C-alpha cells in the first residue's frame, strides 16, 4: 500500500519511478531497437539512460515540490493526464511528440480531434492519468530544510554531470537520435517542444517578408486551380503504377501529366507552407495567394482543412461560407469545394485567376468517413480509430477509397475548367505530405523528415492543361516549391524571384 504521508525526497522518487514505469516503454523500445544491447557499450548506454531518466525526473519533481507543494501537485496531475494521452498516441499510431507533432495538435480543429476518440483512449487516461492523480492530490508531503535541499540538489547535479561525462563515447549516438528520444521522454517531449513551437511561431509571425512586385505580361484569360491534397501518398495512385485502380477517371483524361515529388515535411502546416512559398525556408515569406492578390490577380481560397500560413485575400471561403449554396448529402464531404466554382470564375472581372482548393479527403484515422458511401470501391474497410486493430487489408482499402474519391473530385475540377472556353486553364494537384498505413508499425504522419519513411514524404504531383499544345518539361522528381514558379509561368507573371529551373512548363 502507498503511504499517505511521505517525505519530499521519497515522494519525488516514487513519482519518478511511476512516471518511468507508466510512460517510458516506447522510449526504451526505441533504444533497444537502435542499440546493440549484447555489447558492453550497449549495456552501459541503456543502464545510463535508465538512471538518467529516473534521476533527472526525480530532481525536477523534487525542485518543483520544494518551491511549492500546491503548484507541484497541480503540475504533476496535469503531467500524468497529458502523459497518458501522449503515450496512447505513441503506442497506437507510432507518433513521436516532437515540435512538428505539437504543431499538428495545436492546429487541429474539433472535428478532426474528435475522430481520435475511443474507449482505449479513455482507459489510458483513467488508468495512467486519473488514478495516479487521485493519490497525488491526497498524499501529504513533508518538506525539508533549505540546507538539506541545497546539499541534495548539488549531489544530484554532480551525479548527472558525472554520468553524462562517463557516456562521452555515446554522445554522438544520443545527438543523432535526439529528436526521437526527446519526442518519447515524458513529460518533456510536449513541455519542451510546446515551448519551442511557440518561440518559433512568434519568430515566423513577427512580420511577413514581402516579395518584390510582379508584372502581368498579357491580357489573356488564364486560370489555375491549385488543389492541395491532404495525406495523399504517391504509391496508392494507379497513375503511378499502383496495382489497384484508384484513378479510374483521371487515367482516361487527355493532356494529364504526373510527376514524382517529395514533400518538405510530414505535417500539414509545414507542407502547405512549402507548396505556397517560392523556396523552402524557415522564414515567413509572402506566400503565393497573398503575392498574386497584391499584384492584381483574382485569388479565391476554398478550404475544408486548416494549417495554412496567414492568407491575406478577399475571398477566403471555408465550409461554413460554402454550405448555404451547396445542395445534397455530398456537401458533407470535399465536394463542397466545387460549389459554384465555375460560376465564380466566370463572374470575375480579372483576366488572371488563381483558385486554391485545400482538401481534407485522406486525413486519418477515420478514412472511411472521408468519402460518400458510393465511393466505397474496395471492401472490407477499417472503421476503427485504433488503426492497429484493423487488418492491413481493411486499413489500405479504406485509405484507397479516399484516393478514388480524390480522383473523382479532380476529374470534376477538370470538367468545370473544360467548359470555360475563353480561358487557358490548368489544374495542379499536390499533396501536403504522405501517410503511413502500418508499415514499420507507423500510422498516419508527423515523423521528423530526417527519419521519416518514404510513405510519409513521397507525394503525387498531377497537372492537367486545357491547351493541348502546352507541354511540360521531361519527368523528374519535383519538390513542392515548383508550384509557386509554375503558376507564375502559366499566368505569364514576371517577377524578380521567378526561377525557371523550378517551372514545370516548357
């Protein structure tokens, strides 16, 4: 039985041990997978990491509770509850709670976050979060003198420094794997990375860096529809050789081109930013819709998604704006983005038009809810939010159906553009990132790009042109930044930052 009265040192040690046992199985699973534990050096590294984990957490808990037992209890309860949620996502989806994943969490809307709800998640929260929290609240902690605290703290710090020095030969390995290790250490994965996220967000949003002015070079009517896909991975498109026919409509469309492409990142905010910027950078440069809008191009943004950089245009249309004019059951899906699209283009008083459709079709974990029932081409499908419970066949079938629905949406965009006889039209489809579907026991996306599997960054880049005389350059692997320069070229807009090397058109 746990005692209801504990000295601060005993309580901090107990909490460190419970935190270690409850929340660090994924951390040490990764370590055992990457370290040769049969060698002496491997054994020393593993033992050292166990000791450092226990001692470092003990020291932090000890320090917090010495300063304030009330604040300490409040923080520890929060830590245990959030730890339980975090470790659920790590165990269920193979997530790593790094800075990019924190960005995903903080930018997720209610509809998307509620799709992760499951009985298993509730059990994690109750067993690993709530029950320990009840004990933390009830226990009486006996504090100690400042002198004793200073002596104990000094000894602990010297011990940690000594252990770190003894592992000097392993620093290179720890540095190489620091992002993953840091993303699996609870509660520091989300506390440290949340701080980093807001620091970097503040720096990025200090001021948008304006690009040099552009010039429209002709008066010909031209329109580009840029469709930003969500979690669409290249290998599941039959256009790219996938064995199942996931592109029954696009495969029959003339003057359609597809390129191998890679994403800059494996999460939405960075992927969309990369699609819209002229080069891959950590700075917040003026993005394509803002740039064209400022230079007298008609720009319309339609979205059922989230996570784009700040968009400074007049016609920003989300689901709520589009819904009143949409008819039928399919308005609950991404088809809503096509509502009155052709009519809005025809109503424009400008000759150059960019339309961005930001979809959400292939976002997990509820793939089977992302398309209308008539598009359930492949069966049986996975209907659980706990993807590991589904068979590989069910999971891939559900995901492939989202690609079939994407194929339909893109073909409808092309059909609309074909009817605009006065316009020279182009449709460009590029995904923000790819998706893992159980390969290497990973699900969805968000693994740091430096260690991400190809499924999370190999994306489709599909282009349709109304002008059959217009040609594209020979096929090669593109990046998302090619979108910016290709749109400038197609609309015949001259700009000092235009890069011909990153233009797909001849």
